[in-house]
């Protein structure tokens, strides 16, 4: 585990403001599993001169066991018992009463941080945990300026629904919240340098396309070898970490994980995203009604998928696409060879050999698009356009039995200055070459876009290419600007 908090300056500033405040504070922190929520909170507050009450829920454990663990922590933190002398209560009302009494007897000159980690796991069926939290916060803890209550959980959807958007007694009681997201490219570079791993921008991108910006995964990066070698060791060897992580990840977050995994598979199987109606139809009985929509929201809140409405569409409709790099990588590359990996390792150099296959180009294109969607602010700055420009995608699917051609735009920015920036996203190992055929394809795409949308705005065509574009007459004629990988590393 890293001994320092890297790349979380904005979040640390929020925690510092929370601690320095003389008022009671109620903070929620949520985000994808393995993103570093618990480490951030513990590392910051354990280094402060405070009373730090730290307790964690246990997945699929009975309420009496959850209360037993909670009570033991009260004894340890507030009374110094190595083994609790407090008898566990029968319910959360009595347990929170014990905590309240301990707070009242604590040093009046010290601030008290109540860190309830994996809180959704504590909220077992019929436990009335949330109702009791509501009562004790409103009746007791919110009257004490020393108290900083922090609710944390990997079930981001639960935290958002039950805490952030609570409609009951906790409505508008939250004073701050942190949505802890995976690292961006610039943060990964800092993180790896902390461990004296000095990979260049291209190598780091290759890692990002496989594991995203998840700190827990990045801690497994091996020093003094290339990105290709790192990926091979972590994914394509017997008992390698990424072999079993997929099922472990989803089962740790979702009770009926098989349904969520099938959802991810269905969404990932469609190149440019799948419509909600089509997706629900494909899933059939496994996903219907309000429950299906809730599952999709849970995946989105956990940063596994994104929902979007293609720009200029007259008919309403939500589309989904997978934006979790590891999930895409697993489904494309590990799942098909998993049986071989369970029985024996693949031949040395397996991953390197895949780069010449068409499937690699298809996956790399999707993965790089996902990376770009997470760096929209960096792209906006590099283009020099207003941050108020609306990013979106666009697609046109002609009706059957017509001679019309369809078109897909990876990314566009609808700007306030009567202009639209249309972006083509391309991942190649070398500078992208615009051929005569590709130039005609681009022209046709822009013509279809203008005709279908009937826009009269100025169109600027931008190429987002990891390794730039090779200048020729077609690039000079068509491309207004080029965004490269180095632009995505710029801090904004």
C-alpha cells in the first residue's frame, strides 16, 4: 500500500475544510470499488489530532454481528479497551445510544470523526439502520460542533439514493460529498512515479486501456518492464490477478451479480452503444420494469457504464456503453481464453502477438474512446473552446429499405459561438494517415450530419489521435485541429 495520498488534492482540500470547520459536518464519499475511498479517509484522519472512530460493515453478515463489531470499536476508540467490555446491544437504536454516551464523555477539546465504512453492508434487512442514523444525527450529533460524520460505501447507487438524495429525515442534511473517481492519465503518471516507475505517456496509456485509473490495480504494476510485459503477467498467466478479479468485483458489489455481468456483456457487444429499449428486450425476464432501470443506474453510478442521449435526436431514448476499461478488456481478451489460463499459462508473448489481429484494433478503438470520454475537460482546454460547450455523441440510422447511409460521430461539442466541433477518435501506434477513402468517408459523414440535423452552425472537424496525424493534402483540407495523447496529460 502506498504510504502517501497521491493525486487527490481536490479531495484532500474538502477533508481539510471539513475538519477545520467549527460546525458539525456530514460527509458522504462514494465511488467504484478499489478506487481508494477507505485509504483516503484513514490516511488523512489518522494523521490528525482527532478522535477517529473507524468501523466497517461486513458483506452478507447478520445485524447482530455488525453491531458486535461496531460496539467493539466504541470500546476500543473511546475507552481504550483492547477487548470490548461493552455488551453488544440488540438493535441500532441502543448501539447509537452507546456511541452518543461515549461522545459526550470524550475530550471536549478534540474533534471527533465518525467514519462508517461500507455503510450499505451494515444496513441489513429490517435493521432500521438508516432511520436510527436519521434520528441520532438530527437529535444529537448535529448539535455538537466536534462531530464529523463520514458515510462511505462501494455501492455508489445506495449511497446516492439513501444518503445524498435522501427524501426523509436526512434530506439536505449532507454538508459535503466526494465522488471519488478513478485517476486520470496525469494522476497515474504521478502515482507510478511515487513508486519510481517511470513509464512514458504511451506506455501509461496502454496500462490505462486495460485497467483504467483504479489505484488498487495500479499498485500491481511491476517495475522495470514494459506495459506489454506488465499486462501479460497480470492477465495472461496462471493464477494472474486479472483472471479472477472480474467475478470478484461484481459479486462484491451486487447481490445478483450474474444479471449485472450479463448486462455488461450485452452493452459491450454493441460497438457504439445500445438503446435502453433494445437492451431490456434482449435481457427479457432477467431485466424488466423498474428493477431493470435501477440495475442500469447502479452500474452507471459505479462508473461501469455511461448513459447518453445522442445529440439532436428528436425521438427520446437513452443509450448505454461500457466505460470501465477493465471490464472491456476482460470481456474481449481474458474471458475467451479463461479456461486455458485456469489450466495452464499461455505461451510467453501472447499479449504482444494479439496486436496484429483485427480484434485488437477493434478493442483498442473502444478503449481509447473510453479514455477520451474521461478527459473531456482536457480536450476542451486543448481546443481552446468554452467550458460551456456541450459534449455529446450523434448517430443516424436510416430506415430500412432505403438507399440512405447512416453515420456515427464519436464526440462533438455544441458551442455557444454558433459552431459545432466534430471529433473523430482514432487509436493507432503511429501517426494516423488520412487516405483518400477515409477522407471521402469523413466528408460523407459531415454531409449526412448537416442534412439530418439541418444545422446551420459552422462545423469544425477535429482528429483526436493518440499519436497525431501524418500531414498530407487530405489532412490539410479537412482537419481543423489535432488533439494528441500529450494533450490528455495536461492538468486542468
